[in-house]
C-alpha cells in the first residue's frame, strides 16, 4: 500500500536569501547545540551568551531573527525582547524565546511584549525549523530541508545498483527533493524514482515541480525540484529518521 502525499516539496532555494540568525543563550551547552543545529539547517548564525552583546551586534548587522533564552546574565531575555521591540530600527526583527522555564506567566509576558513564538528547551528540530520559517519567510516551509548528497535513479532502471545513470540528490525533505543534474526533466512530468538511502532502495513516484537548465546562467545550478506523489509510509519514516540523525548526530544539549 502506498500513501498519496499532497504537500509540496518546498525545495526551491534559489530565490531565497540565506538567513542570518542571532542566537542568545547563557547556557554554553544549549548555545552550542542550537548553533550547530541551525548551521546544519543552512542558516548563518552568530551566537552569544549575553543580551548586551546581542544588542551591540544588532547595531552593526540586522539579523533576520533573534532566538533568545530568558535566563541570561545581567539583562534577561525578556528585557532584550523589550529593547528590540522599542527600537525603531530593530522592532520588525522577529524574536523567538526559548527556555527551560515552565512558568505560564513568562510565556504570557513574552507574547505580550511581541515575541513571534515561545518554545521550551530542548527544542525539537522540526518544531524549531517550522517556527523560524513562519517568522522569516513569506512562503514558509513546513518540513525540514536537509542539504545532502545522495544517489538516485530518476525516470528509469530497476534499481540504483543495476543502473550507472546516477543523479545527485542535493536536498531532501519528507515530501520531496532537489536533484542536481545536467539534464533536468520538464515541469509537470510524473517520474519514477529509486533513492539510495543507506542500504535501502526507496521506490517512489514523483512529479517535477520546476527545473533549471544551463540556459538559466552560470549562477543557477542545473537541476529539478521533485514532489513525492506516492511513497510507502515506511519509506517516508526512513527519510524522516535519516534527516533527524543527520541534523542531531554528535549533538547533546545537556553536555
């Protein structure tokens, strides 16, 4: 039995700038964990332990978003939020507050002061990514998009091992992928896919959402974005697990 997937792949990145995020956390372990996680999610980040340094950074460079803990030395995260929102230059910068605190009054205060969202640590990568997307993008992605390098056979062959015409999957989500290839197929074409994921060969039916060829210019990587139309639930679970392990491998927010 296969599952019909109706959500978009959301893998087109060429028209999106790489976002600069400012992360503020007085806990070194959480600061390192969150910073590396966001870098793996393809964000540019600057990490600091103090609100004072965060404000100094914003005097020089305007981030796309501020992610701050509440518990900081000297000025706390709520006061940092207030400072950002009262400054005409920075007031439009979305601020997400994340914390170990479970006091509902803290959440209520943060949202009242203009926080874009309030999250509790440690934050699930899916939740953090979706929250940042909603706060920073006009068309937010719902699912994590992982930059990767995987082999696949697009449009033919019985399996990767029996086919020498490998294509490179350079971005992967639960619902689609971007394939870097000098011969992209036209948009709208439904196409069979064999994706090599570890020791498994995943057989998927997809549709080309958009494609770029060499005529688009030297700054445009030839390839195509593909949405999954039919994929077995167990194969979709394998992709989700693969993405999670790639994002969090070697990271522990408690150390």
